[in-house]
């Protein structure tokens, strides 16, 4: 039981850190629509552990793809 509690606590800290990093990224890129979507997603992710794990993976894939397009536009 203790290891499960530690795992859930560590994963919650990781989710909060990733959401904080994404929030800072959204603020620096000044996208208001993305900022509102991030707030909604943050409250949705805090509801259920399995749901937030699945959506976090999807969110990270989307952020990675968008980052690649953003870097590609900066280079050209």
C-alpha cells in the first residue's frame, strides 16, 4: 500500500510539473485559445488517474508535433 501511495504521489507531482511547463510554454507563446484549453484540460486530468494518464500521453504527442512544426518554421 505504501509503494502504491508513493507511486501515485510521484505521478501527481510529475503531472503537475508537466502541466506547469506547458502552462509556461503557452504563456510565452501568447496563445489565448491554447491557454484556455490547457486550463480545461488541467481540471479534467485531475479527476481520474487512468484518464489523465491516457490524455497526458496524447497531449505530449500533440505538443511534440506542434513543437516540431514551430521549430521548423523558425529555421526556414
